[in-house]
C-alpha cells in the first residue's frame, strides 16, 4: 500500500490525506480509496462578534498577508482569501440587518418602538416642512431681488431713453432755429438786394432818362 501525505504551512492546518491502492488487484481494476478530511482555516476574525458591532474589518492583501516578513515561493494564500470572504459576508449581513431594521419597528416592534418611530416621522416631517419653508423663503427673496434688479434696469433704461429723446429734441430744436435764422437772413439779404437794385435803377433813370429830350409823350 502506498501512503501519500500532503502538508501545508503553519498558517493553515490540513490533516494528512491517505490514499490507498491495493496491490493484489489487477492493474486494470485498481480499487482506489480516497479519504479527504475537511480543510480548517485559522480563526482570523470572530464573525459572531464583528457582524453585530460597528467595528470595521480590514481587507488583507493575499500576496502580502500580515505576520509574514518576506514573501517566498511557497507562500500560500487560502487563509487571507478566507478572511476576505468572511469580511464580505459580514458586510453583507450588516447591510441586510441595517436595511431590514428600518421597517421592522413600525410593524413588529413594541409599543415604545412604534411611538419612537412615529415621533421620528413627525420630526422628519417638521424638518422637511421647515426646510421647504426656508427654501421657498429663499426663492421668494431671490425673486424679489431679481424683480428689484429688473425694475432698476428698466428704470435706468427708461431714464436713458428719456434723456436721449430730450437731447435729440434739443438738437432738432437748435437745428430748426438755425435753419430759420439762415432762411430769414437770406430773405432779408434778397429784399435788401432788390431794394438796392430798385433804387439804383431809379437813380439811373433820373440821371439818364429814357425820354430825356421830352419828345415822347
């Protein structure tokens, strides 16, 4: 009978695994008896205590586990992987417990727990109402400031427009008055020129009359 024994490092305790191959049977019909004992991992973390408390569970690096000074070729990582697997299960249990504890009290809790739950609901509703009121008040204040700003901008635009109209009206009035003055001056100049021409013609007729000999009747 051949006996094969598999051993591991001190971090994981694995019992010997005997393999029985009887020699009195024909080679083609070997009866192999394989007896494997379960693998046991070291108790890295107490799962019963950690999943109930709020203590955080660190994640181990399988390639650099604790209490190992130097990494060697014969380094085995089942213990670290087992620890990380336990950590995952514990975190899932905590999340499941937290999720289901939220709605357990109003249906299956005691009268005190139900009263506390109703009190918390009332406080949350009050807080939400206050937050909504504060938000609405801020919105109203913001809208009031925005309306005041728009009103000031509109008032400034209207004032500027009115000033521009007044300035344009003054410019047009000055242009009209100047044109009127120029036209009146032109009229006076033409009247003066015409009167001077008439006086000149009269003087010429007086000095050199057309019928100077008096023969024309």
